[in-house]
C-alpha cells in the first residue's frame, strides 16, 4: 500500500506498471539484490546520501513506520515468476 500511495510509480516501474522517468530502475525484483531492510530505509530517507547526485527525492516525511513497511516490501520483491 505504501509503495502505491507514496509516488514511487511516478519514476519506477513495478510488475509492468508505473513509469520509467529519469532512468529510474524497475523495482519488481529489487529484493534479489539483497540490500537489506536497513540499507533500503536509509536510501529512502536520503537517496543522495547513498548515491551522490541521485535524482530520487528523500522520503523522510513518510515517517519511520511507513519507511520500514516500504523497505520490507522492496526487500521481499523478488520478481513476478
């Protein structure tokens, strides 16, 4: 639910839905990269802190609970097959 309502699909695709703006990657199988929940939370809080010059906006305003839920969702995303 957080992924769908937080604006992620404005720039990312997921399972064939969304947009591919600014070269943002498809997130359908991001969990296969094994970043881990803590890393994903940090990236969501401050993308440019993780990757200098990132066009992705910070999502700190979601709050800790929603950031954690979003990170859990992304970490569990292993693809559609």
